[in-house]
């Protein structure tokens, strides 16, 4: 069998879930920077929902909470080594 005919395994096909719906979280607190750091990469950019697994509704809420926290200087806008 050649390499062209072999099926390609692209990793685990886990079903992504929204952690907010699973745990029943309805409000995302912008005053909790340790929680918001889970949704930010090392450079300070907001992670997309395809990586976090959030629903569209909660991804918008996370983005606005991060932007509020940045405005109040609870989170940095840009950094070289955040984590």
C-alpha cells in the first residue's frame, strides 16, 4: 500500500464543549484576571473559539471581559511573556 492510499489520522476527534454551559456559569467576571488568562495566549492575544471550545455567545462575553480588564489595567494589552 502506498502512502497516498493510507487514511490520515488527524488526531483525536473530541467533541468540544462550552465550559460555561457545562458548569452553569452565566456571568464572566472581568475582575478575575487569573480566570481570564485561560483565554489569552502568551503575547496577550485573545484565543479564538476554535481553540477554547466556547460557544459564540460566551466567546463574545469573554472578549468583552478581557477588553474591560485591559482598560482597567488588570490585564496587559501586549507582553512578551505572560504565562
